[in-house]
């Protein structure tokens, strides 16, 4: 199977498994797992923060951050198609007692002026704005990179109003590699940053939440409260250390494959394709089968893709490149999609 559904489907390589098998471990709830500590130190160094915390998932990382930054009754500014708002089960309301204040972005990105307008004035009967969240790269917008200048302006204006800003940087290394910048430059100024090991970096499990020493100390308490305290987690952390060493620069290959895939698909009558900035390709079926039908037909022929995520059109398909996808897989996928559209008379 050529699995283009997500970069979360990546399997650990033999070398990564060897690093995991050799990991020195201890009880991390006692602070005694040297491999987890090494991973947290390395993550903090790469993101330019004082400290970092290993968490089981990106969702937990984001939600721990929200719990630490806010107080019940506040609002959190999020983009309308963001992961935090759409696919984390309303957890900010459930665990942190806060409500989302939703801003529609232009392909996932909102402007500083939109943020300024959404921040509540200081009136006693309004829910105060407790946090702003950005997403880089933006998943539902097709792996879009949040413009660096726009992010800096939002950071400056939020901080002027005393409001912290969290970055959902699940794929921050994709953005960094695509821009040719160190990840710490994209993380600079944020009060916290979450990134995933379990996506394009190819690890089986895990994410990191990065921030100041005081923030991470509180985040460690909240993680434990949510049941996220892990014991000999060095087995998993070893995969993370391996990936941060060996799987970051190679993301450029995934971006190249996404570009080739998009170019090939764009030639097919009936399709329009957003040129990808990183590793996610959004395909719109202008004429031909709907997304679910096309995906079912492709599946029968050995290619897995998904109709694009929550709240989007039934005519959009998402394909994600990753370390399990070769140039040949890309060429084969383009051929099969072309055959299916031709067969449907598009
Ligand atoms: C995948 C993802 C997450 C959550 O990660 P999980 O490990 O699946 O919980 C958060 N934000 C974005 C943008 C993601 O793509």
C-alpha cells in the first residue's frame, strides 16, 4: 500500500528501533529517566527555550499549554480550521473551562488586525482573552507556513496586552526546513511551543512542549493530573533523539515529493491543486467522483488517501508525503488518479 493519508503512519526504521532497544531508562515520574531528560534538553535547545516536557501526544501538549496559560472563564483565540479548535474534542472547555474565540483565517492564517479586533476590552462582563494560538505549519490549510512577519506582529500586540501566545508547531520542523531557518527562529517570542515527533519525524509516539522553566514546571504537574506521567519512557524518547538527529533535514525530500505529486495531479483534467509549501497536498475535484468515492477507488488499487478534514468540502482530498513515500510511489499515485478520473469521464 502507498499510504498518503497522513505522516502519522510512518513506521520506525531499523536504526530507530535499535536506538530504542539500547536506551538507558529509569522512572521518569521520579525524574530518573536519563533518555527522557536528554530528549527534553535537546528539544529545548532546538526550540531556544529554557525547558521542555515530553508528552504522549500533540493534543496533550496543546491542552496542557492551554491549561497552564489560562484561567476558567477566559477566551482563547484560535483560527477556524485549526487543529486545536476542530479535532481536539472541545478539550479546552472540558479541562480548562475556557471558550474558543474563533477567527476565520485566509487559508489558515489570520492577520494581526483580526487578532487586535478579537481581543476583549477590559469590561467586567466580558470573558477576558487569556491566550492566542497559532498553528505552523497549518494542517488543514495544506501544510501552510505561517508568515514569519505576521506571527511577529501578533506576538508583539498580544504581549503588549499581557496575553500569552502558544504555537501549535506539530510540524514546525517542516516549516523550518522549507524556509531554511532554524526552528528556534520560528519559535522565538512564543510563550510555549508544541511539536510532534510522531508525524514527519517518524517516531512511534510522542510530542514535546517547550517553554520557560517556570511554565514547564507547571506543565509537568498538569501532565501528571491528566494521566500523562510516564515511567520508563526513555524507550520512546530514544526514538525522538534519533529523529531529531537523523530525520529533520530529510523533510526536504518529503517537500520535494509533495511538489512533484501536486505538479503531476495538477495536469489531470478535472482536478485543481493548491501548490504545497511543505508535505501536505490538497486536491480539489472540480469534475469527477466525490472525494470519498475517489479515495475508495484508489484504496482498491493500493493507494490510501483521505477526504480532507472536518468541515471542509466533500470534493477535497488530502495526500501527505513522509519517509515511507518514494518518488516512485508519487509517480504511481499520479498515474492511478489520472486513470480513475479518465474512467469517470472527467
Ligand atoms: C497531529 C496534530 C496535533 C495533535 O497531535 P496528536 O499527537 O495526534 O494528538 C496537533 N496539532 C496539529 C496541527 C496536528 O497536525
